C-alpha cells in the first residue's frame, strides 16, 4: 500500500478518532465523516482514500470502542503507523481489517510525505526522503484478517470453504 501521510501526535485516544457524540450510529459511512474531527476539523475534507495516518505512541488509547477502526477504514485510511498502539485498539483494528504497523522512527516521517508499506517484508519506504524502515512483520494469520477485510469476512470465507 502507498499513500500520503497525515501526522498526529501521541496518545490519540478513541474519542479523538471518533468522538462519542457520533456514536448514536454504527453506520460506517456516517462515522467516517467525523474521523479525527477534534484534532483537525478539516481532516476528512483534506484526506483521500488510501492516505496513511502516522502518529505518536499509544495510538487508540481510551475506550475500547470498535467504532474507531471501523470509522478510519470506512473513511479510506489505508493504514496507521505508530510506535505503539493501545492493545485493545490493536486487536480491534485487525478484527475490522484495518492494517496498523508499529514503527519507532515515526519522527522521521513528515505530514505530506508519500510512504509505501510492504506488509510481507515488514518495511516502510518514505518515497519523499528515500529512507526505509523495518518493522516486525505482521503474523500471517493477522495478514489474512486484513486481506479478507476483517474477522467477520475472514470467517465467512472459511465457512464457504467448509473449514
């Protein structure tokens, strides 16, 4: 995957990703209209499908709501890169099919840079600067979840195969 970077700080909690005032719906398209609104009110107007969020440590902390990765994915965010993720967000993201990557060198990536992520190799290439960074590759099963579009879609595929 390849996309333009949008940069956010550390400790971005699930209420910043999708504010509680919008949780009166579970419609992904409606939630997508409001992602990151409290951090950047114009974010959804500026970003394009396929763009990538790069943030500081502890991304997705706070409430365990699944709405956060659902909203990011529905808005077209291709991936999130951060040094660390809140553990429940980490699991929810993969269950929803949103790829996330732990990378320590996020300070070397700037908003507006174009980055390319190779899940299999465990590599992020900043095409703007020419630098590349290694991360621990995602386990094969979790890659299957992402490729299927999340846990529910993965289960549907497995049932269809008769597994």
